[in-house]
C-alpha cells in the first residue's frame, strides 16, 4: 500500500507541473486572442480631421465634416444641419486609392507650410461657413482654419489661395461628396485640383 501511495505521489509531481504549464499557456493564448482587436485598433491613426461650422439666420451648426484614419475608415455627419453633440457620426470605408491620395496631400511640403488662418475673401450677407482642419504631425498638430472657401471669389478679389490649399480643400470636399454626404461643393471651381478615382 505504501508503494502505491508513493507511486501515485510521484506521478502527481510529474503531471501537475505539466498540467499547470498547459493551463497557463492556454490562458495566455486566450488573452492574446482577446487583446488582438485592441492591438489592431491601436495601429489605427488619425490622418486628418475636418470640422465644419455653419452660421446663418437659422442658427449655428457644427458637425464632423470628415475624419480619415490610416485603416481606410472614415467618420462624418451626412447632413450639414446636424450637431456633432446630438447626432451619431456615420462610419464607412474609403478605397486604398482614396487613402493614398489623402496621405500624399497631407505630406506635401507646401501643405505643411500653409498658414493657420485663411479669412474670407468676400463679405457674406447672411451666411458663412468655416472648415477647421487638424493634421497630426508626430507630437504636433497642424491646424488650418478656412473661412468661406471660394476659389473663384478669391481670384476675383485678387486674393487667390495657395494651390496647396485649394488642392487639399477640394479633395476633402470631393471625398465627402463621394460618401453621399451633403456638401457645399463647386465641382467647377475644383475641377483642376481633384484627382479622379
């Protein structure tokens, strides 16, 4: 009987560490599987954020014009009359070609050197709108405020915009239009600055 107990004890000493090791390995694998979506999301980076504010006789509306992320996901409010505080944003995915176009734009040296504010080149009567752009650049964030964007009016008033600004603004306007979102967008004014895709 004593030999049997000793044999069982020896067997437990051999089996228990192996069982614990297997359990720990399985637990670690399960945790890794659970955390992998978080790790995948941690690589998602904001490329550009544009907020639009409209002022008029009907009041003020501020909404998400467009947010573009490195995983091709985008966020936006489809209607210009929505407030970002009240309405949920729509989420969709753009093509790799569209993402590459935005990436190329924000990395242009002339875009990086754009001034912070572009005031209106004309005097609005009862309505005006602004685009507030943010482009993360490492520890810094480039900000561009564009008031009453109108390339034609800017040229007519001898205050033409830099080409880099027109190209950037027209491209994000066109991208929002492609997402079937309500957009103040003049295809005629932007036709020379938007890449067809």
